[in-house]
C-alpha cells in the first residue's frame, strides 16, 4: 500500500520517542542531526567495517574500530559550540598526521586511555553532551566481503566499491559474534527502528549481519522503516531501483523484516542531476509492485536537500520517519 505523509503530523507535545538507527557514513549523521530536534533518546548502531582513509589507517595501526563514522555520529548528536564541532572535524593536510581528523585522533586517544573503544565512545558522548548513545555493531575487528555474480569476491569496503561489480551478497569475516548486551538493550526499548539512509551494502546491511541483531529487532516489536537512498551509488548500487534496495535488505535479514519504506517524492533540479549523471549516479526509480508483493508499506514525502550534493534534508527526513509513529496509532 502506498501512503502519503502529508496529512499526518508529528506533534511537539507527543512523548519523546526512543529511536534506534542503523547505518554509517554521511547518511547516518544527516538523519541523527535531524532527529535530535524531536527525540531525546537516540541510539545509533554503526558499522565497523570501514577500511578506507583515516579510519582505515587508524584501525590498522592501533587495532581499534575505524573511528570516522562514530565521530560523525557523535558530532551530529552533540550539543556543543559550533567551533568545537568544526575543530573536531578538522583534517590535517601535512606531516605524520596527514589525512587524520582531530576527532578521529581524539577517539583513538580515548580508547587508549579508557582501555576499550566502547568506553571511549561513552566518554566522548559525555564530553560532547550527547543524549543517547553511539555503539559499534560488533566489538570484534571484521572485514566486509562481497560475493559477485561472476563467482569472484571483494574484501573491504574500498575494494568492494572499486570492483564496480554487482553485489550478490555480503558477509563479515571472521565471525562478528553476538550482539552486545548494550545494543540489545537499546533495541528492545525502542519505539522505532530506522535503517539508513546510507551506502546499502557497506553502511546499512553490515549491521544486520551480527549474530542476534535481526532477532533482537524482531523481538522488540518496534516498527522497522528503511529509508531508501535518493540516488544510486556508483560501484555499489548502480542502476538499483527502490525495490532492489528493499530486496537486498530482506535477503540479508528475513522475509517480513521491514514494515515501511520511505522514499523521496519531489522535483530535483536538472542542474544537480546532471552533475550526478557525470559521476555515474542516477535517481533511484520507484517500482511499486515490489513493495506490494513483499507486503511493505511504501511512504512518500519530499525529503531532498539540494546543495553541492543531492542528499536528504535532516529536518524533513526526521519529521517523516517520526510521523510513522502517528500513522501506526491510526491503524
């Protein structure tokens, strides 16, 4: 069934919902920055398989989880002076710290000081005034491995995207273990579970591959909404439709796992689209029949923020996903 969110409002007087979001990268930080205006208890579960750039180097050199996505999520949820946010995002352009951001180095130092990455995230959240929490999907060091239709495999996020091959399936190696008690507790207390937006195979799906994660989400009884990306991602979801995004999520979880899918509906300036076509990306086409067959409710709203990049607008996205709680109360 296709519904419009236009006539469903989210009242500021509603009790603040408990939200758990799964993802990584820019998409996750956009979502979190919008949500914090409406929800006080936000928990972010972040993939740990990033192996590129500063994060990948730190993970290899210091044997910790790659900190970049965690830094972005903490900053998105923080309540600190904008100058401090800018400082923690500052990236060095010379010397032995070339390419590293201040925030990545801070999380690395906190990990050494506290003894483990989870405590470092907790302390960083306290220092930044974060209400809620940011957690790794697994406490183990893992590599994301993709299987391709030609029988080949690619290991690591950077290599997977660089292969430019269609992806059949992804898995984490070695065994990522079971979901932590901290993440499981957050899931079981959630009013709403959000998947994405973000890189489908390298940011969103890896979180679902941890033992017991899907089962905990189902046990929570909270509605699960998948936010479909506005544009395809070169080297990962080339020519993917919205239905193919959904099918990938279900193939890596279980049938019936997703209750709702939220997609953008609205105009995008041709000038912006032309830039993306040049980069090898295109608008994700909507194939309604797939959602009907899977029994997933499809929700549409104007979600885009067109600037240098075509991305979700934080406020519009947050209001759209929180409207789902009002929608469920009307069913």
